[in-house]
């Protein structure tokens, strides 16, 4: 019977604490879960990972396993049982072999005991101790959520609906359940930001902790505004004479309209700042609205052409003077 190094199976150091072991198990279980993974041999790998977690997540099992590991197993040598050890190897050939979904190696050490790490369910135990129900933490759920800029500005929660996978005691996926929550969009939210709602994922099995809900937020494109941090940028069309002479222009915001003054002698591409009319900022308050001026030419006509020609002659202005040297 070959030795199984459960630490190598989970990819953790033998001195790893309970949190590291659990984290490694959850990543690998998600990667190889037979209902989700298309990798070759995923089901066998999932069982192996689950068996390793079953042995290492229980302090009593882990202590017993570590004792066995010290006696040659980790070096690939044949087993040499510790003095006075009365475990499964001393119970005779094939003791506990094939118990449930565990390997002969596991069954020989622990019988058919099942604990927190077993993902395949449980029931009455056998072997060297009483059986226990298989507790398993619920699966995390990932959700992509588009957020409109108006919603990012508001402090009102956004209602979201998503499906939560359900698993039976045997670890098999049952029908999904639709769940609805109200989610508060955090201030200063950025595109691609990920938030976690603890305990809102799939329920655990046999007393296991529920999984979490992870929401990846994306800012929906807006027809008028672009986002720069907590600031908003809006491009406002202006006539050439409004830049030259100055003007009052009406500017849209997320909550209404705003009147801004364009100073005489302004230029295309220049930005005006309207304080406090942007999005909510992480540090509190709101960002600003940056109004970018864009020159729009009037329709061509004989009358306008004559005016432009007069201006060109009287202004004696070369916009490229000194440029390109």
C-alpha cells in the first residue's frame, strides 16, 4: 500500500496552520469539482484533495497521521508503524479498505470516520470510531454587476438577483435557488472593484459554514460622462465666438443642469471645474465635474464666409507662428 503525503496533495507545508490548509483545500476543490471542472481526472483529483483535507482538518486525525508520517512514509519507504500504535494497519489485511469514497490508505489509518473535510456526505461510521456527519462549507458564488453612474452616486442600495447552487449530503449538485439581496454600492467605486458579502453564498452541508458572495462591479458606460476617479468629465460644445467673447453655458450633471461661465478668450479643449458635482469619493464628499470645451463650427453660408474673411484680414493672426521649430 503506497503512502499518501496529504501535505503534498494540498500543496502546503507540514507546519501549515488550519487556515492555510482550509484555504488550499477550497482552491483545489473549486478547481477540480466534478460538476464544474472539465480537466482530465478531475473527479479522482477532487476525491484525493477532499481525503487530504479530511485527514488534516481534524486535529486528532492530523496528529495520528503526522505520527505515521514520521515513521518513513514521507520518505517513500515502506511503513514502519510507531511502537504501540493500534491503528488500522494493525487491524489485519484490508482493514477498512474501500470505506465510502476514501482510499485504502485512509481507511487503514482512520477506518470510516468522516469529519469536516469530507465533501461526499456521511452517515454511520465504522472502523475505529463512531461515524460523524460530513460537514462541508458552502460554495462561494461569483456575480458580475453593472452599476450605472446614477446608482454609484446614490446611497440607496441596489437590488440584485442571482442563483445559489445547492448540494445534497452526498456532495451532488441539486437544483439552484434564486436569491435576492439589496447591495449598497460603496463610495468611490471603481471599475472592476470586487466586494464580498460574507455568508451569502451557497449553504453549508451538515452544519458547514455558508459560502460568500463575491460581486465584481463594472461601471456601465454613460452617453455623456466619463469617469476619472471620483471626478466626471463631460464634453460641452461651444461656438467659436462663445470662446472669444465669453458666454454662459448650460451643463448637464447626474442630478440636473448647471450654469457655467466661459471666460473671454477661452480655447477648445480647456476644462472648467464644477466642484462637488462628481461621484461619491472614498474619503467622503464628492468629486468634481470637469467641463471640457469643444468648438463646434456653424453651418457654412455666404454670409458667414464673408464674416470669416473679414476676421481673417483684420486679425492678422497666424496660429502656427513659432510652431514646429
